[in-house]
C-alpha cells in the first residue's frame, strides 16, 4: 500500500509539465525534515515529535483518494469525508491487528490533529506544508534554469500563519528574487509576503482558498 | 539539497531493470512508517521518537556520497568516513545557522546513533532497514506479476537481530511464498528465516556482509 504514495505524483506540478516530479511520499519526507529545521524560538514552544509524525502521515489518505488539488473543484467537506473514511480503513481495518492496534490508532490520531488544525503543532505543520511548496518551487525553477516560472504558487506565502515561518518564507522568496535577477529575468508572483501580491494572483488565491473548495486550510498544491 | 535524495535512485534495484524504482527519500519515508508499525512488545521498550528520527536521516549522507552498494566494493571504513564528513558538512556548515545550530546538531546526533549501532533503538532501525527491503522486494515482485525474481535479497532476513522483527519478517516471507505458489511458480531465495538459505545465496551473503565491505552492518541494498 505504501508503494502507492511514491508512485502517485503530486498533481500541481504536472500542470507545468513537470512529470517526473515529487511523489506524495517525497513531499511528506521533505516536510518531516523541514519540520526538524524549525526556527529555535518556535522549536522551544512545540512538541517536535508530534509535528514530525503529523508531517509523515498528513497526506497518507491520498494513496487511495488520489491527490485532489484546488483546481479539481471538489468541495472541501467532501474531500475531508473521503479522506477520513480512508484513514479509518487504513488504520482500523488494515492496521487494526498491527501492534495490537496501537500503531494504527497513533497514525489516525496524528492525522486527525493535523486535519482539525487546532493546536500550535498542527498550525506549524500546515505552515511547513506551504513552506515545502515554496522551497520545491524554487528548486524546480533553478533546475529548469529559469525556463519555467512557477510564480503562481507564491500566493501560498500569504496563508502562512506563524510569524516565525512567515519570516523564514520571506527569506526564501528573497532568494528566489535574487536567483531570477542573476539570470536577468523577472518572474511572476510577488517577491515576498511583505510586498503584497498582484491582483490576478490575489483573485486566483481567493477563489482557491475561500474555504469552499477542497484544500482550503490544509493543502496547497 | 533535499532534492537530490529523491532524484537519486536506490541502486540495488537498478541491476534488475527497475529503473523507476524508489529514491533514497522514498526508502527513508517508508522506513519511518514501518518503524511506527513496530510490534507492541518491542514498542513498549523503545523510544519511538528517536527511532523515527534515525529512520529519516540515516541515509541522508547519500545525497552527496551517492548510494554505495555492497557490489561496489568500497571498504566499509571508507564509506563510513565519507559519510561522516558529509554529515558534518550538512549539519555544521549548511545547517550551522539554522535553528541556532540545534537542528543540525540533532540530525547529526540521530545519524551518529544509527551509525554506531550500539543502542536498542538503533538496532531496531537497522532491522527496519532490512524489513523495508524485504517488503519492497515483495511489492516489486507482485507489481511485475512474477516476471522478476528478487530472491537474491531474501538473505538479509538472516541478518535481522531482534526476535520481534525476525518474526515479522518471517510472516512477510511466508506471504511471498504464498504469492509465488498462487501463480504456479517457484522463486529463488529461501522462504523464511527458519528454513535456512540455499548454498549459493549463503556464499553471496557472506561475501557481501563479511564486515570488510561497505554496508556490512547498516545498509542492505
């Protein structure tokens, strides 16, 4: 079953012709490492181990549900329902006998904490989800030597909640700006969160993330 | 940098024509989840959070060193030296300023605990490394519908140390046996650890894992 997490590619990048891009398990792996790199002022206030577990399981339901992105137009409530049912199937039916059921229960608990988005830890991991997207975007732009402009994705920076992560993200967007300047081009997307975003991107962002459509508060790509 | 962990494929499978196989980050991701599925009798005796961290970082050095496998003939001491230097570069030079240096130090600590292989937790994660290989082997054999026989890799089952993981692995090898029987074929490799292994595979295993060559006690593929 785990196999499917790595054979299912993240859909958002496919629209830009990046077909050999990251799998869902790549995405969760990267998030777990980014979580560990948490700024110290925040790290001292959170339970890092819970955050790492959330990062590792938060998209696990997608191995059966598929990677539903904002442009697919699936209602958020429906996406959430499908994923919750899937997690019950995984954690109770498939893993119910593994580790006396404890392992499945712990995975479902971490998934639910992320989904509920009520704790500081889960807020942080939601921010890391956005941060991972920004960092991945930058890596793709650099590896394509400026031939692909992924500025559309920069709008997620506006939705980062914790000031420590916002600052971290601004640094990354400053790096992006410097990279494009170094090759003599101007990319779309705003340069960092302080500078606001252009009108078209703002409209697109509002439509995607109004809370009506899937992924409103927990999935950026 | 993290990008390279997912673009670098695990070499062991490539020899069998599986070119779109798992990346190093896929492998570490799967190990982190398998770690969480630890049998309860063992789970109650170990620090699971340390195990998860070890699983996530143990092969991180490979993003720069490359995936050296037993057949490459690099001395274990040399592999270890290269990887340790790489981890220092990653954790001190690159991450020295991230999180006040704490994040890098914690990653190096987890990597070193795995490398030293002296704690119960690190022994467990070494066993999980072997368990992940066995499970991946089974998935590849099934997805190729019995056209590829990966029995060569079953020998790692003999090197699992903890009885709880050995038992888990025997179940997986029993599943393998049942799968091949269901398609009317007989695979190479032994069926489970209790039944011993055939002479040729034993010889191959001894050569690979004599301790002289790289990966003797910490890398199975």
